[in-house]
């Protein structure tokens, strides 16, 4: 599962507003039961911006109707109930196929079939009872992307009853991608969208009609051990920034806190990692891969990041002595300012 509230935006207008663009237009809308989506755009009239925001709200509602596991009538819920659908909306089929691809590429550290595991831990936390190893093992028999087969453009098929899909691990990142796309179509020169903590930035390329000189967006990361303090600030021209963490949401069972992020390969909460902030070209990728890198942990995550040159990460881990160590990927060192390292 994901943590949605770990990113805060810092000095969004500093150094990025061109004189001809003026101040950014800003608005906040709600999605997915109250998650705030903060929208900022430059180079747009108020009327055009308002129209784009209206289109964004409608677009997100359309996506929720297909993707949400909280809506009984969504295609995902129907699939999870065992209904055999002849076809899916092409976009939904593509999102499922993309999520399966990320599940494969991360070796299951991100897994689209994690829903039964989430349900088990939620019910256990409600009952204030740690799930037995046998219960976890039973649920794990239907968790794993290898249970799913799917052709591009097709409908997913399961090799055993009880498998369930969950697109929650990519939803907010994809919503942010779609919002930025609509702002770009509406004539924005720059835009930044914060969808419940998943941050997506965009600038019109200099080579394009109406293009602009690239400026820097700045995104701050909260300190996982010091509430109210920042760990550091990332500078970027374009792309997405998403953080997964263990300190703002957790399960408490028997007086002990358990991480809200599970390893889909074992069925148990991840230990030893405080937070992962991941930079990727798109919100969808950053959303999924922030979780995957969190699950990989300090042993496997650095190698994965280094094998994917379009990714960068800041990883805060338990040093085993009550403190914290911070890993910064090589390509991010010049763009990340560590504010409070201890």
C-alpha cells in the first residue's frame, strides 16, 4: 500500500514565473473520497484555466468509475468478483497491462494483485490481532502477478479463484499525468499538479510553439523522524516526484506499529525503511516505483535505480541505532539539498 501525504510543495513560484506568464492560476479540487488535488498553471487566462480544471475533474471521475475498488460498478470490481468481461475500455486495459509490466520488472516488489493482502491486514488491525502465519500464507496463495495473464488490449485472466486486481498503486500518479496533459492542451506554459502527495511537473518545450526557457520547480521532502521538519529539497525541470513512507500511516496491533507498506512477496510489512522519494518521467511510473523501491530496501534498491537511468531516488533507512541513513542516487546529488540529515 501507499502513503499519500508525505510530499509538500516548496516555493513553487520562485524562479519559474516568466514575466509574460504572470502569476500562476491555482485551484484545489477533491477526488477519491476527499484526496486534495492542487493544480497550478502558468500562461493561461482565468477562463481557460477554469475550463481546464473542470475538464480535469470530469476526467478523474471517469477514471475512478473504471479503476476504483470502492465502487461496485467499476470494471475493476467486476473483474475482482469473477465476472468474465468480453472487453475492457482500451485505456483501462492499457493501465492494467502497464501495471503488470511494472510488477514483472520489479520482481513483484510492486504487485497489482496485492488487494487480498491489504484486506487481511486491515481486518486484523480492526480486530487488534496480528494475522497468523497460516492466514498470511493462505492469502499469499492468491497474491502474485504470475497468477495473471493478459494480452495487450485484452482482458486479464486469472489462473486461480480469489485473485484480485488493485490499481491504487498507480491511480494518483496517473491522475496527475492526465491533469497536466489537459493543462498543456489548454495552453499552459508550465504546470504543477499535486495529487494527494504525488507531484507532477511540466513545462512547454522551448522548441515547441509557445515554448519557454526551462526553469526549476522545487519540491520539499518531509523528515520521516522529525514531524514538521524537511529532510531536503529537490529541484527539477520536468517529471514526477512521489514519496512512500512509514511514518504518517501505519497499523497498530497489540500496541505495536506496523508499516502500512507490505512486501507482496512475503505478505508482511516492510521493516528498516523510513521513506523513499522517487523521481520518474511520469506520475504513473513514480507512483508504482516509489512503492517498489521501498519494498526492495537498501539491499536491492540502489542497483535497481542505477539500472534505470530515467529514475532517481532519495532513500531514508533505519541505521539500526535509532538514527537514519540517507541514500541519494548519483544523478540526483547535484539537484538535492539535504536540509536536516540527522
